C-alpha cells in the first residue's frame, strides 16, 4: 500500500500555520536580541498539530498551535532606605552607594543619597543657620 501525504505546512490552513510560526519566531528573535536577557538561554518554538477523525475516519479536523519559550528578563537589584517619622512610613531608593553619602550623577550634579540635587536643598536652608564662611573676620 503506497502512502502519499500532501500537506505543505507553510500553506496549511490557508497559510495560518505559517503566520503563527512567523509571529512566534519574531518573538524569539526579539528576545535573543534583547540585552536584558541571558544570551546563553535556549529559546524554543513548538508546533502542535492536534488531529481528530470523524466516525468514517476520512475527515480529520486539525487544529494548529504554535508556542514559544523565551528567556526571562534579567533581574534588577537596588537598595531601598526605609524609616518612620511622625507615624508615617517612608521609603526611598538609595542612589549613592551608602546612606548619607552624596554622589555626582551623569550630568555632574551633586545629589544626596536619595537622588535630590544638593543645590535645591541649599536653597531651602533656614535663615537662622549661620554660614561661617560668609562672616567677616574680626581683627586682632
């Protein structure tokens, strides 16, 4: 008995299977090119053809499913400073490498450990604070 299967997967279902494959392949290649994923992780594309025959076994309903397995996004870590004041809980991301330490951002702006520009904080200094650098020297 000679068997001849004449099913071209690229045109099966009026090209529907190929469209599904193309869509999932685009996701796979986008994921491969994403610098936020591990390049070593293997991606997978699975095509599932599910076939169910009628009682005469001459007509076979076929459903087509295409799924991709992608590499997960790399994790991102940060440090959060938390505290309580006046019955309220506060949380801020630590922008410098240590609590209380100032740092320069990419635009060379001096910032507090919470990322606030120091210049903005200095503008709001209370007038009762004495700036010893601005006082006149008293003669001997």
